[in-house]
């Protein structure tokens, strides 16, 4: 499955990445590549928790 993500660099140089259709799903990394790899894991974990809690997996904006 593919999910949309947003990526930006903060004031300290870290890359912040968020999956806007999964509430609270975000990660970071020192490089863009690291941040994008980290969000893949975060998405998997967020979806797992949402399944366990019987919450909708995503939201549509």
C-alpha cells in the first residue's frame, strides 16, 4: 500500500515526515532517506495499533 507523506526540515536540520491520513503518524531522521525509512516503520506501527483498538485505519481529508 502507498500512503501520502509530507517531508520538511526543521530549524535544527532534522527532517520531519508525517503521514497526514493516519492521525498522529510521524517520524524524523537526520537525512531525508532516514526520515522516509523511519516513516515506513511508523506507518506499520500506527496501523497495527489502530487495528487493535478497532479505530478507522485512515482519515480522508
